[in-house]
C-alpha cells in the first residue's frame, strides 16, 4: 500500500521519456489526486464559512429568516445552524461572532470525526511501512516538525508517510523536549523487552528521532522559522543540537551500548521540497551537506521509473558521507522519492509555490494531541500543558489571529485539546480538568478579547488508546452570552 | 546496618522484663539518640533566628553595632551576617525582614550541604535494606506520603527506612499522579531488562507502591488531612482508590501479567504510630482491617526481644487476611517493628504527643526535589511545575504562613527548587529556567506580599544523578530592595 502507483511509461528516446505534464516519473499521481481532494474538501469547508455568514447576515430581518438561513447553511456548509442562535435575530441582531465561532468548531468536529472514522489519508495502513522501517534498521520513527502550521502536513503530504506509523511531536523551532523523548524511548524499549512490540529487544534496530526545520525560498528573511528569527542556519543548528542532546541523554542514562539514530531534515515551506542531512557511520551530521529533493527531481525527471529510482539511490549515496549506514541510505532514498510526489503536487495544485507564504490558519490548537491535523496552514499550534509555560507561543498565536480575524471583527477560535490513555483509570477526568484549567487561564490572559466576544474556545478530549474520535466536553459558546458586543 | 541495635535484656519474670524507662525491647535506642540529636540540631538552628535578630535589632544604633551583631550571629547561629545588610543600619534602619529571610535561607543551605555531604541520617546506606526488600519479593519501594509537613519525616523517622533506598513522592492528600508513577514503573522495569538493576527482569519480584494517609488522634476533626477535610475515612479511601488506579493502569497498559504490589499505611500525626492495611493474596485491601503499631507496642512491650519479634510477626499475620503474601507479611512486620522505635521516640522526646499538633513550618518548599527534608513540620511543600497547576496548594501555604509569619511582620521564605538529571545535556539550564519562571509567577500571584517585602525566594537546583548538594541560582534578596517597607 505504500508503493506509489505510477503510470507505465513506454520505452522511448531519453528526451521523450519526459512526461508531457512535466511530472516526475516516480510521482504518485493517484496519491496526489487523493490528497488534493482531501485538502480541497477540508479547506473549502472552512473557507465557505465567512461568505455563507455574510449572505445569512443580509437576510436577518427577513420574515422567513430562519428557514432561509438553515437552507443556505445546509446547502453550502452541509449542516444546520443552532436554532437558538438564529431565533433572537429579529429582536436584537444576529450575533455573527458567536455564529462564526460555532461554524468553525462544527467544521473542525466534522473533519475530525471523518478522520478517525474513515481514515481519508490512509494514515492507519501502517503494516508495509513498519516492515520497511525495520528492514532499514529502525523500530520507531519519531518526528518533530516545527510547530508552525506550515509544517502540519509534513508527515502525510511532504514525506508521504502513514501518520499512524510515525510519532509526531511538534515543537516551536523543532526544539523538542529531551526528557519527554527519553521517556518515550524508554517506553518503546520496554515494549520490545516485555512484549516484542514492535520487535524484540535483541533485534539490532534503533529508535530513529528526526527533526524537520524549515525555511522559505520565496522570502527567506521574513518567512523562515519565527522561533529562530528566520535565520535558517540557526534553525538547522538548533534542531541538530537538540538531536545530539537527546542521543547524549540516552547514552549517559543507560549503559550496555544504548543509543539511538538521528536524522535532520530541512523543509522549504514554499515548495515543500526537503533536504536531508544524512549522518555518517558515527552519527555525525553536517549542516553544509545534504541531499536536496529539488535537485534530485531535476536530475531524474527525464528517466524511466526504474532508472529514476536507481538514480535517486545513487544521488543519495553520492551526497551522503562515505560511511553512512546502508539502512539509513535506503530510508532517506524513500523519503526523497516520496517527496518528489509532493514537489509535483505543489507545482500542479499550487502553481509551484503556495499562495499563502505566510499565516492563513483557521483556528488555534492548544494542548496535546491533534493527530487529525494533517493539512498545511489550517491550525496554529501551541503544544502546552499550562498558559504559564506556553505564554510565549500563545502570544504569538494571538498576534497572528489579531491580523487574520480580530482585524475583521471576527473572534479567535481556539480548540483546547488533551488526549489521554483510556486504560488509565481517572485519565479522562484528569484530561477534562486540564481542559477546564487551561480554558480558565486562557480566558484570563486574553480577558480583553474574551470580554468583547473575540475569543471562543471548544474543549475536547480524546482516548488515544481507543483509536476513536474526539469528545467535546465544553465550549465558551454554551455559556451565557458575554457582554460588550 | 539496618538491624536496630538494642540493649541485651537479661531473662527475667515477664512482669519484670519491662524496661524501667518504659521503652519497648525492640526500640533502637542508639538510633533514637542519633535522630534526636539531628532533629534538635536542625530545629534549634531555625528556632534561634528570631531571638538572635531581636537581640541584634536592639543594638542597631550602638556605635560598635556591626562587630557586636556579627559576634552574636556567629555565636548563636554559627555564621556571619552579610555585611551590606548591617552597614546601612546607622543611617536608616536595619531591614529585619530581609535579614530574617536571609538567615532562614542560609540555615536551609547549611542543613542541605550537611545532608548531602555527611549523610547524617545514614539514609544512603541502602545495601542491607535493598537486599531485605528483594527477599520480601519487591525490587522497588515507592512511597507517597501526604505532602503535609507533618509527614516529611515519614521515611527516616516514622518507618526508619534509609531515604536513599525509597522513592518518596509526596502529594497533597496522598493523591499521587498515576501517569507519572506508571512512567516511573516502566523506567524501573527497563533498568531490570537492560541492566539487571536492581535485579534482573526474570526475578519474581514486584514494584511496591505505598501511600501514607494520616489522621490526628488528639484533634481528629481539625488536624487530620486538610486535602480531605479532616475526614479520615475519605483520606484512606482516596489513597486506596489511587493505588488501585495505578495497578489498573499497569495491568491495562501492559500484557504478559504485568502487575504491581500495593500497600496502604495510615499515620497518626500526633503519636507517629502507623497502622498497615495488609493486602490479601489477590491484592485487595480492607479499610476496616489493619495492623496497629500502637497495639502491637502495648502487647509486646513486656517481652524479651526475641519473643517480642516473634510476637510482632504473629500479630501482623493475625491482623492480615489469611491469603496474604508471606513476603508482604515479612515487610509489614519490619515496618511495624521499626515504628515501635518511633513510638518510643515521640514518647521520650516529645512527651507522647507532638506539641505542634498543627502547622509550625519554617519555610515553604516549592518545585520538585527536597530529598534533604526529612524532619517533621520544618517545611510546607507544594510539589508543582507551575503556579497555574499548583495554585490551590500555594494558596494554602500562603494562608499557613500568614498566620505563622506575616502576622508577626515576618516575610514568607520560599525555596524554589528543581532537581535535574546531570546526564541530560541542557537539563541544568532547563531547571534554572523553570526556577525563574516559577519565581516570576509566584511574585505575580503574591504581588501584594512581595511589594511589602513579605515574600522572599531562594532559587536552587540540584543534579540528582551526581549525588551532590544544591546549587543556589538566584535569590530575591540580591535584587534591589523592594519599596514599601
Ligand atoms: Zn493517524
Ligand atoms: Zn518554525
Ligand atoms: Zn537520601
Ligand atoms: Zn494530608
């Protein structure tokens, strides 16, 4: 299921092997079509909210208002609006801020239910990739992209990996929590020792930790990684330092040759092309040396598929240190090949560069979880347990949405989310308590917005053991209307 | 080293076997003397601060003030006062609030340095106890006392266990963090699989999690566990529920018969006598059934040591379910026997009941760590990472010290502390950052106190891997004097 399906290209002159559409021979056209349908379906659902509410607003004093509004909403959004929000319009005025927030939350909820019920990206077909990963010498792939919304599609789109097979832990600037990752490493090791999952502890495989830093080829000095002041070298070095700290922690903390494998990946957020810094046999990585998928694409696009694949492998080897691990080279070649499809996707669907070079998120996601967010620039993330620790990220989010929403009179919709392990008694209640505490702290920090009806929160939890969808446990919209608007 | 040394009592009539001092034949007299010296030395050091400062205050306009003050401090406290705090007294007034906080912090620092350098309680002689514990069928003892300062001496005094051999994790009301404990359990299991530490994974031993709840025999309705509204049954049930949730979590999360052992202990904070709810063979515990050390003391005090020890074991067995695990019975008998010494300690040293039935702490300890605090009612603890999560505990602390200190015009001294693993690169810097963030949040929450000079903080970190002492990384006293006093 992971092998890209591709069109059979008849043998021909090398010049003529080139696909008339300009796509790479290894590009997964079916996959691209499926990903495009998904992206358009979800983005459209969010994009329609404002125009629909504008139409409905214009009708609010019509005699037949409620029926007309519901009919428009059902047609354009696919769902009914809450009756009580419409019912009062004739006497006062339609509260469009509340209605807008409600529509964003409802669209999010429907997207999420679909994600967990129908697996629209095939992210939970993980068997083939798990086997391939182990063949390459790794029993767990743990990826930290920057928490920037422009990397939210890194697993499912940029790298074309099944999200269910990869641990994704985004952090601002790629600066992941070392202690937390050591703890996760230990958990995986224990699973291997106790239960032979994903393989037994005597198999000579390693835990692979990867960070994806990012940069902007279109506007490098302004649209790079905000956490590193759009300084690409600092972003790469910061990520590398954190990776080395993680390996050092495992090696210092455990004897018997405990170690882990590391992989540093750079992403151009305009083209979605990656570059991979392949480690040498000792695990050293060189920031000035990398395999560049855009160059690989250009060099191999006129070849036939079999030759192209062989050439990709050669190019990876040629741009890697001589002592690089063969399994690592295989994995990197696969990542590069997968990324060729995404390069063509951005070219075909987005004209080579994304139109939204900067921020264009539809809501903030705050807390821990959000596996269902696999689309670029849909969500601004702040992964945190408390406002106290995450204040800086939240303030950045407020600034972004002040430009996107508040400046247009629209509220900032925030999804507060905590995943929990259903097998742990009391874990759900603790997750709900966390949601409520975070909600109160958020409402306190941004009281000026909340008082004006410009901040709305949906509180959700999810049992990550059950593989089920989310559960809504609260919403600022169900509270009595706040004054001031 | 763990076997209590005891006086040899000559054979005699049962009536006359009774020790003239009224002490139990199994009481560790040398141990009691050592513990008493330690308690008096430390408590005296803190108790002397106020009288010494009163004497010094009375001299502050004398011509020879600085020399006299230093001489008094050196004599009574064992250290010099900071010269700059004395130097300005002639022109304005001696800032006794700052001087008081400084003395508390200095006394704390000296106590802590002594603890880690000299092991005054022998808490790091752990070999014998570790072996005994494994003989009983347990490879790790993890104890959660209530965070109440009246249980801070539970390991070293009440249970007479070497603190270095026991994981102590206090929580308000004994309501420990299940997720954190499962994670610790996994870490210990991994150590057994990978490194055979403390024993190999195939040894049929279990992780033993214990909670100590508490009650007050002198004033049961007011001086019980505040977290449970002084409702003893609720305190016991709350602790039991948390223990069962922990076991359930391990059993649900891991197959292959993963499980843990549980033990529930009650403590009378007036007499330091314990009662132990011994689990049956299935691990069930009955809140209405327990072995009561005070009764065991009364029943066995007239026997000779050998007979007394045998009788203790019989009494434990008689008050435990018939199916109780033999190793568990051995361990409980040891805990009861150890506690007999503490019962006599409280009788001899404190007249049978502590004079300080309620709060009498000298400072607040906030953060994570504090292994060196092994004395009753010295410290009010708030174990937390952020003010946001720990606000309730901090507010209780403020209330306590408003009565103890602020009402007398004295500031609340707070030690902010985070331990870290030195083997993890960057861990020290992150611990320091945590200290600073918590300090800022504390100063914000209690700004009214801080502005009046009634809140002072010492910031310390400690490398728990190195076994070394604490490192002071900041102090509100080194900042420019706050206005308003
Ligand atoms: Zn998934
Ligand atoms: Zn970034
Ligand atoms: Zn110790
Ligand atoms: Zn308590």
